C-alpha cells in the first residue's frame, strides 16, 4: 500500500523529524501554545507560534533562529499532515547537495503525486507572515488530494 508499512501502518518518521517535532512541541508549550498533539486542530497553535516569530523577532534574531525553527516547525507541521492524510507517504530526506528540505508525497484521488514541503512553508510563514497560513495550507492539500491536481 502507498505510504504504509507491511503491517498497514505508516513508518515512523526519521529521527531528524522526530527530534525536530519534539523540539517544536517543547518550544510551543514553553510559549504557552499548548495543544500540540499532531491533530489537524493543532496546526492553529503552530500558526500562532510562527506568527509570533514573524512579528516579534528582530532581524538579528531572525538570522540566528530561522533555520532551526524552520526545520522544527516544518517537521511538526509535516508530521501532523502526514499522520492525518491517509495517502501520505513516508518522509524523504534529500542528500545535502540537493539543497532541499525533507518532504513527503501524497497521492491525489486522480492518481497524481503531490509533493508536500512543510519546511518550505514554515520558512515562508515566518518571513512573509499571515499570507502563508498553515491551516490554509493543510486545507488546500486536502482539497487537492480529493479533487486532483
């Protein structure tokens, strides 16, 4: 089956994704944005954390923190999506020379594969602000999967 192990369960995420997601949860809880439980509703909490970063960081803080927080929140957002979208496959960790963040694919109802890049989205959300909504990103993915590309 697409995106599932032989037992019918999705594979555990790679250690990088697990550790980065755990870090995001720790940061989110520390900032008072609980409810980070990998449910679709928890993407609202992730949105609020990234909004805080987007609005509150100085240029120096952004330069210092952007890569770490992009990876952490992208991992959390992606793992939340992957766990809740039945057609989502396992994470792909590109080789460093490819210059890409980890991603995964989902199979749309029309059979097309959709590449999902949550770390790119987390980066855009921090840099560009509200126009890069995380909950909207998730809803759009579901719509694409259900109606095709």
